[in-house]
C-alpha cells in the first residue's frame, strides 16, 4: 500500500512538472517582445559640414565614429534620438581635432557609451575636455586601442589597422578602422595623411574595402595612390562642407578616384548618405541630389551640373566655393539653359 501511494505521488509530481514545461510562456524560449534586435548592417555618413561623423549599426549594435564640430552637438543628439540609439556600444574619436571630437558631447548627452576609444587620453582643447568629462559622468574611461586589436559589432568584424607609430601631428594619430560584414567591407580613415598611410601599408594589413570613407575630407594630403591601390574601393564617401574654404575635395584627389573607377558620394552635395549591406551588395540612399555629378570628368557635358543663385542670377559649378544657400538654388541641365534663363557665369569657378 505504501509503495502504491509513493508511486501515485511520484506520478502526480511528474505530471505537474510536465504541465509546467508545456505551459511555459513563449518568452522563455524566444526573445521577449520588444527586445529582438534588427538584423543587418547600415552606415550613416552624417552631414556635419566641414567635419566628420558616421554611425555604424549592425544587428542592433552601434558604433559612433567621430561627432563633427562642437556646433554639431545638437545635430548628433537629434540624429541619435531620431534613430532611437540610446546606447552606443562603441564611441570612437579618431583623433583629437575639434571637427571630429567636438559633437561627441552631444552624443553622450543622449546615449550611454560602452567602450570609448581615442588615440590620446588628453589634449589641449575644450572640445576634447568636454568629451572626457561626459564620459566620466558615465564612469567610462577613455581607452587607447592598439593596431591589430579586433572586436565584434554584432556579426561584423572590426579591426584597428592604425595608427602604427606615434606622431606629433594629430592627423597622423587617426584611428583607422576596417569593418567586414559578409563579403562587404568598410574602411574609416579619419584624417590620416601620407605618413600614417605609409606606416599602415608597411604593416601589411588587409585594407581592401567595398566602401572607403576618404581621409581628411578629400584633402590632397590623404588617399595617396599607393594607399588607394591597396584598398581598391568600389565606392568612396567624402565628408566635407559646402563651399568650404579649404577647397575640399581636392581636384587631384578626385582625379585619383576617377582613375581607380570609384563611384563617389559627397555630403556637401548630397547631405547625409546612408549605406546598407546585405553581406553581398551595398546600396546607397542620399538625403538629397541622388544624381548629383560628384566627380565629373567634363563639367560642361554633365546634365544637372550647374547651380544658379536665384538672388544674384549667377550660375556655378557644384564645387564652387561661392555656392548659394540651399534655399536660394536653382538647377540647370546645361550651360546654355542657364544663360537662356538670364543667369551669368560665376567669376570664381568660371563655369
């Protein structure tokens, strides 16, 4: 009898356990509602004028590379807010210059940071001090990565390929990052110039990239022929300001990109540029002017190449330093159309 009772009790316990297992809520075996991460890979090359900033998102993980100028802090804040990025797994100041580190304070006022990288931990500028200050308020210590360091951003592999050597020139301390997602790859070069590029070449890193973020805003000091030959990108992004006083992007640099048959996108002409990858193919969406002639070989033969100023009745090349504000622009398919509309050629760019 006792054995029978024990057997019955045991069977009841087993039945209860089985019932509990089969009635487990879905959240016990799948991601709870609202926590499933969006898969895929996207880079937002943010239009911060004559500065640099890019947000990389992979499988819900995020990395902000540079943040533009101090004046861009609110723009970066709003951009992260718009895209619901309240946590940055990685935040990278490629180097200490204000046009790269300045707006990172805005990012840190909206989002929390996991890991923060910079080639230096101190620099004599208020912009850099504010960056360190806001990291400190989150109890995040600024780290200096070493070339060869690797980590994962979701399913994308990230490698630090530079800087190789110390330099007194901040541009040549730029953190250079290569990201691989499937069969596609992305290279971010900060403001690295010839010396750092040569150091990286001599170190022997794989630099091949589907998409290159062109160094130093399209300056002639960067993206040298030897460096470009190792990268062999299909696409290049130039982050520079409309009508900037530096003449970026430089004509010689644009010529090198033409010689390498690289398709160019430019923030000065097209605003924020969004690149997505499915692991095999990359696609681009621009904020404006998707068909802008970003690197023409014969300006006079390019449709939509001329930009008129509706106030001064002058027309310009898109690379002119005297371009009007966006709201004062009109566009012409040919030089003849501009003249027939009563516009005169600009005396600076002489279209």
